[in-house]
């Protein structure tokens, strides 16, 4: 691939353009808002000047509701040899294009499974997709050259290609992305009018659960409008679990011992099923989930503290697999949780103690 046209210079489009530009691809940028395309160009994502002729690959990074319109226009103008989109829903856009009678041999639907709570070109980064799955949904009609161009794009972005059927993809993202986002928003909504004294007690748990609720509602309305059925089906199951859980909690309030035992059984069931589902979440780089030991270190909220801890871990020859930070309420201090291989935990604990760090057991 020598040339590309990115249509839509938000987070995903600009991030892909940055990755391609860094690998020597001549990238042209277009957006319904010319100022946004100019911003992406100023960041080094490419040029906002139109290409002289057809490019190798056109990448449509428009919201799901507009993908078919943008793709149809680009294909009719013949702006590229191959066309892809990066929308989070795949079945609907393809069916819309088919209904318009377009030749879909030069098109393949794709979806990079990566993002941020922030949107727009200023939130973009060239390494946004590194190590992340990038779904490709070819059909029997897809031209081999276009599939190869899409694979080259994924390679340039250092993502991991995953081939799926379009409708299977939509059911999958409803499960792992769309439904969880709504549940996160529902939990966060409980905080809107909560007592300030209660909100001040928020810890890492509530931050983890509500983090994705910070995303742009307008973007999510577009996404959910394109995939409402599978999401509604999943929420129906969640609602049934909620009803059973509420029933079990009410039973725990009872003075009847038999009802209380039923309540315990009901709560234990949902918690155990949660355990069973959580262990299936892939680990680093999409690998099989692994169990790490946690070394918890008390730190002051001062510049350089994290750098010192990581440097001390490096001196001890220990690789930090993951890290979480929990800030103490009302104090300029916090707890950093370092996840390491079980055999490395005693080594790291001893090394950090020797260097004066306060370890929490």
C-alpha cells in the first residue's frame, strides 16, 4: 500500500492515519468538518489535500448510521482500488450497500477493537491499535486484493487480524462492548444525584465499573441505533439476573431462616457465575488469562514516585505485568498494586522493602 484516503478524522480515523503515515504511506484526509481534517493533518496524520487520482485504499471512519452513505458516495466516485469501513457494527452497512445495488467486490467491513473515552483527532495516537484485535468480515465476493490491502493496514497498525462473519461480529460486540457500556452508564447514573458524602467514598472499584460511562453519548446513540436487537436481547438476560438478585437480597432481610438460606444461594449463584465469566476474559495481548500475584505499595502523591517504583522493579529483575492505582480519599497518598508472576512476588516485595517502600500485606 502506497496511498490511502481516510474519510472521517475522529479518534479511529486519525489514529489509523497516524500509523500509516509513520510507515511511509501517503495519507489523504477528508471530513465533513474541514477544520477537523486540518487538525489531523497538523498532527502529522497526512494531508487534507485531495488525492490526484484513485488511492490504494479508502478507509471510511464515519459513524455507523452514515457509513453506507459515505461508502456509496466514495465507491461511485471511484476514489480507491479498495474500500473498508471501521464502524463498530458490520451487518447493517453491508446490507444497505447491497440494497443500493453496488458492486461489493472491492469492499470489506472491518472493526478495530480499540478506543478511548475521548473522541476527535486530538485524542488520536498512532499506537492505539497495537496488540488489539482488528475484525475483518470478508464474504465469498470479496476481492483477494482488497482483503490483502486490509491485512496490510492491520499490520501497519500492529493489530491482530480476526476474521468473522458480519452478523456474528455484531452479536459479539453487543456482548463485550455495547451491553457493558449501557450497564456502566446505568451504574454511573446512580451517582448523579447521590449525596456528596457518599460520592467522596468512591474507590477503584466504582472507577473501574464506571470508566467507560464517560464516553460521548452522541457517538453511542449512533452505535446502539445500528445494533439494537442483540443489545436488547442481552439486557433482557441481565434484567432477569437483576430480578433474581433483588429477590435473593430481599430474602436475606427475612427473619425466616429458610428464606435466608435461599437468599444466600441466589447471591452465591450470581457471584460464582460472575467468577466463571471473568476468568474467560483474555489476558495481555489477547492471550489466555493468567493469574498474577499482587504486590501493594503505599506511595505519596508526588512527582516521580511511579518512575522510582518501576526503576526499582527493573533493578530487581521483575517484569510488571499490570498496574492499578487507588488514591486515598482526602489524602495526598495512594496504593499502587503491581501485578507480577507468582514466583516474582517475593523477590519484588523484598527488593522494594530494602529500598524503603511501604508494602501493604
